[in-house]
C-alpha cells in the first residue's frame, strides 16, 4: 500500500462532473453497486441522500452515498445511524489503499458534517467477499442481521462513530 497517496472525502461537486460520467466499474462489481452518475441522480430526487466523493490527490477515486432517510430502518433501529449506499473505488485505485483510507476518514467526516449521527450501517452481499474483508479491516462489524437486496442475501455491517 502506498501511504503517500493523499485521500480526502468531500461532498459532490460539479467540478468533478466529467470524471463522474466517465467512471466505470467491471461488470462483476456493478452487480453490487451503482455508478456515481446514477446514484447522484437519485440524491437529487431524495434530500436525505448525500453524495460523497473519495479523492486521491484531488482526482475522483471513489464514491458513496450517505442516506439518512427511511431506508436506514431496514438496517438498524438506531435513529442516530446513516446508511452507506453505492460505495465503490474506481478500478485505477483498487488495491492502492484508497478504499481503506476513505473508510478510515469516515468517522471524522461524519462527526464534522453529521454531528447528530453516531453509527454507520451498510448491506454487503454475501458473495462480495472482497468488500466484506475491506469493511471489517476498517472497523465495521457484522451485526448478525441479514437483509435481502436485488442480488440476494446481504450481511448488515455497522461502525459506531465515537464523538470527540
């Protein structure tokens, strides 16, 4: 892993529009997530969804959505939770440590921008072992709950966000 790569999280900005529209993922990953352009379109329709860019050296390296809406209740009873949706790292940055760094930045990002939230939840497909491994290495724990998504059974993972 290259520790010199500067990784940052920021809210969606139209300055990255061309990178967002050229962002692609291999078919075997697309079955588990949405492309940023699709997810951003949904965020514009649903005010509880917030698009977050993962930047590596100020270039678009990944993407996810933080959802504070009703869908969170499918994953947890906690009113202080956010749901991560559509998490992906662009293939050019996979295996470089950018994914791990982005998830390690999540607690401070949430503390700063969502001060009332104290937990992050997500669903990860039981077949997506690479994602499961990444999430667990970054502090997510398996809640022993399951939900069923468009691609079948998903494990529900959560990370508690410690307040400063």
